[in-house]
C-alpha cells in the first residue's frame, strides 16, 4: 500500500496510474480469495466489508469544480455538497461555482450544506 501511495503521489497522469493500480490490487485480492477455503473466504469477506465501511465513512463527500447554482421564485440550489441527516465523514467543497438566488424565499449555496 505504501508503494501504491508513493506511485500515485508522483504520477504525472494520476487517472491512468490510479486505474493501473486498481487493476493490480484487484488481481491481488482475487488471488488471495481464491486461495482460501470456505470459512477463510467468509472471514476475509467480512473483514473487507468492514474495511469498506470504514473507508466510506472516512472519505465523506467531495465536490470539486462544480458549475453554477441558480434558484428562482422560492427554489433552492446548491453547487457543492448537500448533506441530509447524520451522514458520516467529512464534507469537502473546492472550486465550487457561483450561487445565485432571485425571488422571495429562494436560496442558493456554493460550498457545503448540512440539513
């Protein structure tokens, strides 16, 4: 994993390298799972589900380089991240577009909205 992080950190074409690394890791996981017996496979699957839940909760929501949000006549618009309830993880909005609201009761937000 350290090697993958190092490669991705220094890659000029990060998207292409990320796809390559994803393929490598997919092959590693497939080989590992194929080599396990039934109970070992179930235990590994449970641990992978737990890891996935952790990653999803840690990554949160990200909006980057969004467009313009426009709301008219009592409407609402968000250019960025709109969260409802108790979503876990951080929310990040960078380079979000302009937000414009016209008319009574209209709202527009550029960034992060927690409802």
